[in-house]
């Protein structure tokens, strides 16, 4: 299970999240995704802990808590749904007869 942390302060660093979540147990992985175009943080993160019980405790304790000046949202991450179908190596789909 992976934890999603939303509404993060843009000042939050990976070390800050590691400090916060390590209070609940061992952290296996922590990522702060960056915007592809600007390289800036996107305001959310993912944390994976060593066991599910520690993850659930962190979720329960940290949901809707103010941290670094923001009310963070903490819950189980859900897999991202792929959109747009199978585009293949060429890019978009064909347009057919348009005229």
C-alpha cells in the first residue's frame, strides 16, 4: 500500500516527509513528483512504509492535519487510470474522412 499526501506546502522537501512519516515506522520510499515542464513541485507526494499497520496509523493520525501551514490530505493511493486509449508509437488516432 502507498500513501497519497495532498495539499502539500510547496516548501515541503523529501526530508520533511521522511521526518514526519518515520514517526510511524520505517519508510521504504518517498517521492515528490515534479512538473515536467517547470520542474516545480506539484503539491502532493507518495510515501510507502515498511508495513501496512504503520501506514494505516499514519493515515488515521495525519488526515486533515495542519502541517507546514496547509491542511494536508492523507489517504491510500489509488492506481492512476490510463486515459486516451492505446495511442501507440505514432501519437494520436486517425481522423478518418473529415471533409
